[in-house]
C-alpha cells in the first residue's frame, strides 16, 4: 500500500509541481502542514485530503479511505486496508 510521502509525490507529479511549497499553495494548505505530513508528525485532515485528491484528479473516496489506513492502528487499520483492497482492486495505491 502506498505510503503518505509517496502519495504526496504522486500529487506533485499529477499537478506538475516540483516543490512541496508549490503543492501546498496549489491546494490551499500551509507549507507547515505539508511539512508535518512529510515528517510523519501529522496526517492530512479529511478536508485537506479532499483538496489534494481533487487537485491531483484522484478518486476522492479512495483517497479518504487511504487516509484512514494511514492514521488508524491495529485491527481498524487492517479493516480499512482490506476495504481499500476490496473496493479499489485496480488501484494505483495498492
């Protein structure tokens, strides 16, 4: 399953953006927030994940489910991961 940093890199590629600062500006989030995602200090909020997904022209539902995989633990993470695999079997994220 794709990790958050790889997801952010995919968003940069799909928006033809070279820097995290420019990506943050394009999706109207702070550079500090994007930096915190990169460092593993926090995860995107649901609203910010929607902004990232829409700007990168990715399936919003799939991205929100992926977000829940990243921020959950234990059995919940396993269930979210299985849902992601089940619902999006042709996903570029798996």
